[in-house]
C-alpha cells in the first residue's frame, strides 16, 4: 500500500501543525482501505481515518461564529452525565432517588429543560466540529474497536501488555456484590476488605481509639508519596477542603469541611528538603500520623522522605518499647509491596494493600487516596466519592458511543490532536476547589498517552497525546490567556460550577462573587470562538495602527463542563470522566495508556549520578578530575560547580546543610556532637549535616 504525507493529501493543510503534517501518513490511491484495525493495520490506515482527514478540509472552511448559529447542532452537543447524585436531589425527591439506578442514560438535551438534577453537563458546541464530524469520529471509534477495548478493560483482560497486567481501577469503586475477574479471581472481595479496614482504622484514629506513642490523639496526617501516589489525592483533598454539602441522611455524616474540623492533612512529595520543612512545619510528632504511599515502595524520592520523617519522629519520641514501637504508632503504609513495607518497620496490621492492576495515576480510588482522605474527612465522604466514580464507570461501560461522555470527550481530543494538529490543551477550572485538577490531569494524560510507539512497539504514524496545562480561572486569564486568544491555538476545557461551595452576595454588589466568576466562565468560550474582526474594530473607531493588535481571529475550540456543585460524589464523577477519556484516546491511537517506560531513563541516570556523588561525599574528591569521568563536558562542568558550592557551604555554614530534619537538641541524645554546630531556633525542625550521615544507622542498622 502506498502512503503519502498528510500535507500531500490535504492540500493547504490550514490549521494543521507542521509536526502533524510531517508525521501523519495516510494511504493513497484507489486502495481499498481496511474497515478496522487488526494485525498489521494501524488506525491511520483505515477508511474511517481517511474520511476524517478529508473532512478536515470541510471544517477548515467553517468558522465557529457560523457554527454556533445552528440551534440544532448546538442542541446535539449538549449532554447530561449520569445524574443520580445524592447531594443534589431535592429533599422531596430523596425517596424516589433511592429507587433510581445510580447511573442513568445521558442524552442530548432540550434547551428549555430543567437540568438541576444533572450533576454534570457537557457542552462541546464550541469545538470545531459539525454533527458530521461527530459521526465520522464515532466511525473511527468503531474502526479502532473502542467498544471491544472498553469491554476488555472491564473484563480484566491483560490490556497493559508491556507490563502483563489487567487495568482494573474500576474495580476499586465497584459495589460489593459485583464480580470482576483478574486471571479468574474475583477481586471485589479483596477491594472491599481493604475498604473495610480503612473504614475501621480511620474511625479509630478519628475517634481517638488509635493513639500515638505517648497516648495523644493523632490529629495530623502527612501523606508521603509522589506522582500518582500524590497528585490524585491532592486534587481530591483540595476539592473536599471547602465542601459544605452533605447527603444529610444521617446527622453523623458531616460534610467534608465540618468532618475535617480540628484535623490537618499535608502532602510531602518532592525530595527537596524544603518540601519536608514545609510539610512538617508546626506539626508535633506526638500527634502526627504519617502515611507512606508508594505502589512499589522503591521510589527514591518517597523512600528518602519516608526515612527522613521517620527520623523526625523517632528523634523526638524514641523507638518505644518492643510491644509498642513508635514507628508502628506513627507510620502506616499504602503499597502493593508488603514485604518492603514490613522491612521498613511498619506494622503489617497498619498496611493497606492495593494491586498491580491499578496504575499509579489511576490509583486515587484505591487506598492511595481513600486512606488519607478518610482520615481527614471521614469514610462516608470518601464512599460518596467512590460512588460518583462508579456511576461514570457504569455509564462508560454501558452507554452507546454517541451518548457516552468519556468516549465523546476522548474522540474530541483525538480530533484536535491528530487531525487539527493542536499539540496542547488547557484545563481551566473556574472553581478554586478544583485548583489541582490541571496538575492531576497533567500526569494522568501525559504519562498515559505521551507515547511514541503503538502496542506492538512500532513508531506511531500520527500525532498522539497532548500537552496539558492549566490554572483556575480567573487567574489563568491574567496569565497565559493572551497566547490562547491571539497566539497559538489551544483547545480549552472550561469547568464551572452552578452552586458555589461558599456563596457570598454582598449588599450593594450587582452580582454575587460566584456570579462574577461564572461571567468569565461563560464569556471565555465565546471570546475564543467569535474573536473580533477588523471591521468590528473599525466600526468601534479603533485607530488604524492598532487594528492588527486588537484583532482576534476567533475560531478557537473549547468545551465546557458545568457541574451542579463540587461535592464528593461529583468529584468522583469528574475524576472518572477524565480517566476514561484518556483511555479512549489511547484505544484510538493504539498505544498502551497504562505503562510509563518514559520515566525510567531519567531515574536510572539519577541513580548513576547518586553513585558518583556518594563516592565524592565519602572520599571528599570533588576537586579531582574523576568527578567528570563518564560525563559529557557540559554535565561535568555543572556537577563540579555544584560540588564546589556545596563544599563552600559545608565549611561556612554547616547548620544550613539540608540533609536531615532533627532538632539539634533531639539529635544530641542520638548522635555525637558536631564540632561545627551552632545554637539554633528550636521552634522549627533544624537541618544538620551529621544526621543523615550517621544518625539513622545508629538508631537501627537495619534502616537503610
Ligand atoms: O513517575 C513514575 C511513577 O512510576 C508514576 O507512574 C507513579 O505514580 C510514581 O512514579 C510513584 O510511584 P510509586 O507509587 O511506586 O512510589
């Protein structure tokens, strides 16, 4: 079969990035094109792909200004998610609600209907698509066997082939009675056993039954973890912190904000000792519970942070008697590697398992997120979050393609990336509680779909994956929106909320504070879509020399997700919506969205560097030539500069050498005094050089 490059097929290629034009290959001539993917047939070789490439020309002749005039088109692009959100049901309807299925069908909505019962609305009418585009995209989904791939994922087939694993994060939020098999074994009972254990443990900690080594209640939690063991839980924590809605079925089931009263949840992710100082600032070892979250329990950053914080605890509280060792009262773990957890000194009773069929970035609904969040907000709130995620899982699993929100979202992304050539995507929550959504999506999407080869390891024949970034509105508007409006074309996703977590309506103000925020949410998609023409500017009397500067081309795509409120249930829905749309994109591109080999090279080079630095530290040879051995001149020069700087600091101001976090007084009992140590402020944990050089080994030689 003959292949031509994208630009050779599509003429002008207007709106198509250079990269896309150069890298996308399509079959040519009178060839009969395959209907679907199969052995040796990539999605880019199918008829459906070719039809979309040809359709780009049609779309390039449209402008969103005109497309948005089409009432029927707009109505067909306005859909409601599964609605049965227990937080939004009017009191009178609550009994009926209980009888409703958790997920009900979505559908295109009549523009005059009342959707207040819908927890989430998707409007993609501001995308550069027509109804025909959507039909062609759905044909593409069929050609890529998306329905079969969704079914295979839910069935627990080994779809993460490079790691020989099933992909079953949906089992983490499945109801107790469901049967989900991994290699013939129903995993749901194990999932619920861990959930039950978390419920018990979190209640014991919260009600003071499980106390610290000195008998004090554990009111503060520090969750140590990175990547998927951090970003998802941080996103949910940020959304819960100010959430005031409750299901109100039971007076003891306080909404998240109230349930967290008197408690603190901190995250420690970066191996930068400054992050340690910030995470521990103002905390008291006696009342602090540390949750080490690591799927592998080998991640260098997490393990060094865990050892450092263990040292911080033991230095103050001592090791404790054999029957109640301090570590077991103040440190618990979430991991798939139970052996390494035990070796670390954590009581297996306080270890919360998950499974290798849960990818790190898909793990927030496992103990990774559930444990720290249940400790802070009570298990009932986390349970609602899981139910919300489950409602979207069911919708994704059962709904037809044309009504399936994650499928539609995924296909729109494929259209923007692979056909219109947009490399980036803005995630723009008009809601401070969703401030950490962009960071979570960055990992979820970019680690999943940032791939260069297909499932079989062949180079991709199209652009895949997008560059995600974002900030909450209106902060983003005063930062990078200039580029979005007049610079590069970046499809934007606006996420807004009908009911604010905290409504403020000040006397004398024309609108509420939340209205003001939402005015921007509604204005931005239109500004991007319509732009401003030269004629309009002239009509407004804009001086000729400024016409070019003040013109907005418009025709810039966006979509809007309008949530009824940000409560645990809807946060679960939003999370699952993004998880599944990322998977859909991977299914189309034929890549493995569930591995992450691209993070390995940097990690292994850091390991080589660590060996070099260890030897330099041990031998004091940083001025000698062998420091640079095996390195290129650039890296060698930088490393030498760093080591010289550290040597200088070590001599001049040893107390600032950030290698540990033990206050000098605490450390006095444990380590030989340092001749260069100076007196210090005892209100903050102090960083001293000798701690991690020798102190850990002296405490317990087994701790590495
Ligand atoms: O950065 C790569 C990665 O493996 C992520 O996929 C993962 O979420 C993160 O590191 C943390 O890994 P772990 O939970 O094993 O510490």
